[in-house]
C-alpha cells in the first residue's frame, strides 16, 4: 500500500500582549522570583485580556499559519482545535474558529489530550491526509490556562501562561513530513492532574467553586517523575519506528513545562541540551499550545531547514505521552 505523506506546510502563533513576570506573582502569592526560576526556569508568561477566550487566541494563530502556508481557508478540509480551556464545552472551539476564518468547506472538531494534545491532534490530522480524505488540515492548540488556575495556589498558579500555536498540514512525498509517531495513555494517573468539577462527575455548584473544584489541580512532583521517566521511552519508540537514532535529531520541540524536565530528558536521551528548544522562560507552561508555540519560535528564528529531523514530544494530563518524528520540509525562515 503506498500512502502519500503529510507535512507541516505552514506555522503560526499568537501570544496575548500582557506579560506577567515573576515579580508580579511575588506581589500576589507567597513566592519568589528565585524559587520560580530555580524550580522551573520560568521568568515570565503571557496573560489573555479579560475579553479573550480560547478561540480569540486560536483565530490569529490559524490565520498566520495559513498565510505562511499560502493556503486559502477554503482549501481546508478539517479544523482540529486541541485545548483544555475551550470557549465552552460545546459548541466545539474548532467550529468557532472554522467560521471566523472562513474555512467554509471544512469539518471541525475539538480533541483533548491535556498538554499532549498537539501531538495527538497533529497525528490525527496527518493521517486524514495520508489516507487521502483531505488535502489540507488545520491543527491549532490554544490555551487560556490562567483562567483555569487557582490564583491562590502558589504550587500551580505561577507555572501557566496563555497562547496559541497553529500548523497547516498538507500532502508531501511519503518519506517526508511525519515519519512516525508513538502515543500512550496511563489513565490510572488521571487524578494527578485534573480539573475535578464543572462536568458530569461533579456539577459546578457555588460550594464547589468556593473550594476551587473548577480549577486545575496538580501533584507536580509525581507528574515530574512520570514525565522524566516516560519521555525517553516514548521518544525512542517513535524514533525506532522511523528507523532513526537520537544522533539523527536536529531539534527536539517538547512540551514546555519545566527547564529541569527539558534538561533531564536531553541527558537521558543522550542529546546535547541546546538541541532541546526552550521557550519555557518567556512563555511558561501553556499546556497543549506549548509545542506549536515553541515550534513557531524556532522556525521563525531560522532554526529549521529542509531535511532536518525534528522530534516533537508531549506529556501531560491523562497521564498521556506522545512523540512524533518529522522530516522538515519548509524552507528556512524567512524564505530565501
Ligand atoms: O504541563 C503538564 C505537566 N506538568 C508538569 O510537567 C509539571 C511537573 N512538575 C514540576 O514542574 C515541578 O514538580 C513543580 C515546578 C510543579 C514543583 O517543583 P518541585 O521541585 O517538584 O517542588 P515541590 O512540589 O516538591 O515543592 C518544594 C517546596 C514545597 O515546600 P516544602 O514542603 O518543601 O516546605 C512547596 O510548598 O516548594 C514549595 N513551593 C513553593 N515555594 C515558593 C511550591 N510552589 C512554590 C512557589 N513558591 N510557587
């Protein structure tokens, strides 16, 4: 069976203007710049304006990716939005984006897999293209995570930031673009990173909201251990499926939760730390959005060339892990 390939043919992102620094958090909770920086590597993060919801970040990110790909919205067959902070439970945020950008020929759906969401969504979109169902799929990860955080809980609130990243996926030669992927789920650890209330298990009540049940809760230390153990395993699994070794990797674009996780993963994979791209210092942890935000950052700074092997890795609520190996096809930015 000869399937065509699927590749990233356009990248874009959007970040809200307001910057929230560690000094700002020092004024709001019992924390210090020194603690945040030494434990996470985060210096600042972005904060959505009060009138900005998930789709308001997703739309400009999508438009920038479409412009970068030189693809018309009407050529898009499917819009996938991945998020844990949607505008509403329903309609899907993807439908709001589809309408706003004029993707009048597209289907639309949301896909949730915590901070691993972009890997799951990109693999899903790519396989629609490989199967010949659609030529172009728009995959957007958008988060307003500061709105799901408990701003009185110093163990979580200082970590998160808002933003959106988008990619246009299109057809390519079978040996380019997405070469392989590996996905895993470990639902037995679901309680370690959870928003317990506000859904069918626990309805939103005044009492529940007063107890922050509608906010994100995380056992950070346990998630940290799952991440540093799981990342090398899922990365090696995806690389083996592509017949590649860690030495073949040009750049690793990983979920940006903590600089210590990026460094530990590099060490355990035997990759130089500077090949693991870091944007955690300036954007914090933006859940599903962090991988495409980081990808856009390295791409637009001229850090990727055609033929580069790029390893994408995600981990997060579920507990889920995902890795994807790409042979990069876009010209170095700005295009020569
Ligand atoms: O994005 C989805 C996946 N999420 C992650 O990957 C997050 C993974 N986890 C982490 O990144 C880290 O575990 C954290 C950054 C969340 C926490 O770092 P840690 O080194 O694991 O710290 P800890 O939770 O073990 O806490 C150490 C101490 C505690 O005090 P005691 O009990 O030792 O007295 C905390 O109360 O640090 C205290 N602490 C703080 N102190 C100042 C926790 N948060 C803060 C804070 N400011 N913001």
